[in-house]
């Protein structure tokens, strides 16, 4: 039996480019995950699930949060809102407008930073206290961000002392969130973020919600369990579900992911999954046919007349079985054709990776358009140099593209002198064909 295993990813690089105003223009979104991290998570899951494991979907944290938020069928909001997941090792910021992802950013400040800020040697009324990471984590969960007006908290520690350790980390996190909002507002021109929805284990930290509200001056609420989410929970898990929901929210969102949309599963694992499905289907068809034939033989052995009647009665079922076999054969042929087609095409991942390695520092791309089923590409940009130097740099870049593995028939379509930030620059348009050279 095939199991669905969904996981979230922390080290995701997300890049989006604006739609080009022509008939073939598309909006390119590239998600890149390091293969080593993919293999580590697949290996871990295989050890947990063992023989019943069949990898299906790998989804970025941002899309997991969006899946879960949209599962609750929220009304579209014209003003931008932000979902912020403060996890153990990273914080993910997702800005939505009209229920559509507009910006994704990950920052390094996370729950672990709060814990580490409280660990170490501290002075108290009873002397010095040495807090390990485990003790600091327990203190963080129990006390959170205390009010400095309070007196002693625990083991002789004062509220002001604990608050002074946590506040620098909190301020760095707030500054990262504020800069993300300011970048979105200035670059997208869609207004300011009007509300924040908190998720992640650190969102349960006492008083963090009120501190973020005070420092950012905007409404804050926690990501709630969607009313239409139905889970079969037992005993203690059912009792603690609402409390632990912010921690496992990305995992639930990953389980709700559509494999046909954002799926970072490498082709190798996808092919392995298809092979398992094919083997299982062939075995089921073989077992089904064998059981049917055996049933006919045992039931009608020695009774020729009865056999004829049974065969006449079973003729429609036999025809349906043949139709099923024919349909299965057609599916197998289509899968073979699809696999051959995929082998001939170059994944966009390698195209963008190769282009990134070949790009000179003096050249900045403004737009990229993939056309004709990823067989050709147009790109436009600028060269931030003087006239003669800019033309030499552009010529070298075209020659490097032509000599590369995936780009050929490189053509310079147009150039134009422009000014960028009051400096002379050369604007250009290039077209080329894509595909692995023979």
C-alpha cells in the first residue's frame, strides 16, 4: 500500500520574475532545494516507515502555510496580510494579497536564538546560575518574555534580567519582519501589510504576541485550526491538539499539498514511485486473472453443460476484463512516451543554475521568458559600464552562452543606451535555444 509522506523544507531559495506583456510571456517561479538535504529527509523517512514508505511530495514551508490557510476557505482580503511561522531554526514570512502568495522570505532569527540568548552563566540573588540549553528552553516555555515591572521569577532571576537577555533577539526579529514589509510595500506597490498571523512553536511563547503588536503597531492573531479540518485524534493527542497546532501547522499544510503544484521531489524518487505503482498494478492484474480462471475451473470442472452456461453468463465480465487490460496497456504506453520525452528535456533547474554560473558581475537581467515548451528563451537586461566596455562585456557573455552546455543559437536582438541611477548603461535583448547539446 502506498503511503503519503509530506515534509517541509527550510533551505528553499524562491525567486519570482514579472510577467512579460506578450503572447508567449509567462511568470517564472524557481524553487531550489539542495539535493543533500532532500536525501537526508528521504533517508530519515525511509527508516521510520521502512518498507511501506513511498515518497510523494516535498513542499516549501511557505506553500504549506498557504495550503493550510486556504483550507479554511477565507474570504479574499484586498489589503496585504502576512503569515509568519517562527520555527525552531528559521522564521518564514509569507505575504498574501487576495489569498495569493506575493512574497516569501526566510530569516535566520528563530526560536533557537531565543533559547541560546538565555543560556549561560547568570547572576542571581543566590549566586551565579549556569543554564544549559535544555534549562533555558524550559525557562522560555514557562516564563516567555516577562514584564520588567515584575519581581523575582524563578531561582532568584529577576524579570528585568530575563527580559534584557531576550529583547535583543526579539528586536532583530522585529527588524527583519519590518524590513520585509517595507521591501514589499516599495517594490510591489500594493500597499502596506495590515495584519499578521503567527504560527510556529515560538508563537506560543508568553507575551510575544503583545510585544510584536507594540513594536509593529498592527493587529496580531494566531493561526487557528480550520473549522473544516477533520482529523482522527486519540487520547492525549486529541486533548493537546489545539495547543500543539502552531508547531505542526506546516506539517499539516504539507499533507494538504497538491503533488501537481509545488513539488520539490527529485525525478529519481518520482520514477521509483512510478515503478512501484507499475509493479503493484501488474501483480494485482495477474492475481485477479488467476483467481478468476481458478474459480471457473473449480466451479465447473466435470460439468460441460454447466460450464457453457457459466461462460455465457460471465462473457460480459470477461469483456470488461479485456477492456481493463487494454486500458492498462494504453496507460503503460503513454507512461513510456512521457518518460522518453522527459529524458530529452532539460529541467529548468539546470538552465537557471547554468545561467547563474555564467553571468558576469557587470550584467543584470531584468526579465527572462521561457517559450515553446522550454525549447527557447528570451532574456533582457543591462550592462553597467561605459559604451565600448559594455559592448565588449556583452559580446563575451554571448560567446560564453554559445560555448555552454544548454544554450545555443544565441542571437543579440537589440541594444540601446540608457541611464540607470544617472549612470550610462547599455540595455540589450538576447534570444537563444535551450537543450542539451549533442
